[in-house]
C-alpha cells in the first residue's frame, strides 16, 4: 500500500523572509571566508606545489591579491 506524503508549506510572512535573508547572508559570508582562506594558502605554496597544480607564481600572486569579495 502506498503511503500518502504530506507536504508542509511554511508560511511566507516577514519572519520567513528574514530567515531566508539571514541564511543567504550567512552563505555569502561563508563563501567570502573560504575565498580568503584559499587565497592565503595559495600565497604561501612553494613553486613545486604550484607546478603540480599547473599554476605559475604570477598567477598565484594575482589570485592571492584579489579581495575576498571578488571571484
């Protein structure tokens, strides 16, 4: 016998909008932190490690110098 699925639709009032906005802000901030951390790590890699990735020192320096908010 098939089980009936009950779908719950959350209300879309101001509280839900605020939660959604906070969740989106959190996701953006987490992405910014990830970029900043990755760029710091990239900046300190040795030339041999960069070659393993196929990245030149110039490319690594250029990427590492970008602000965290820029892709």
